[in-house]
C-alpha cells in the first residue's frame, strides 16, 4: 500500500503543472492516478486528492454517450413505447 507521502507528492506535482500543461490534461492524469490509488487503498479519498491537485470541483467525469441509453426497453425484450402511450385515452 502506498503512503500518504506518495499521494501528497503526486498531487503537488500535478498542481505545479496545471497552469502550463492545462487543466484538462491534469484532470485526466489525476483521474488515472486516483483510479490506481483507489485500487491500492479502499479508503483513498478522491475529493481530497483532487483538491490537493488544484482541480477541486472538476473531478466528476461525464459519462460517454454510449452509457446513456434512450431506448432501454429494447434491452428488456420490448420495443420502444410510443410517446404518450402511458397517458389514459378518453
């Protein structure tokens, strides 16, 4: 298991380069490191790590479009329901 010193050193290195390397690049690097650290230590605190990296509040990764399934009925073995099908007919 890695020590707190390692987490702090990595965060300080990322924070040092946010201005020159760019926030997006540092974010991706921090995500990858955080994934590794979390696999190494189940008590690893992502929020605290991102704050130490200087990218606080930027750690929520958006889901790629393929994870957003507008037609979930097809996976359930049913076809898509027409719009308004759930409304009561007069």
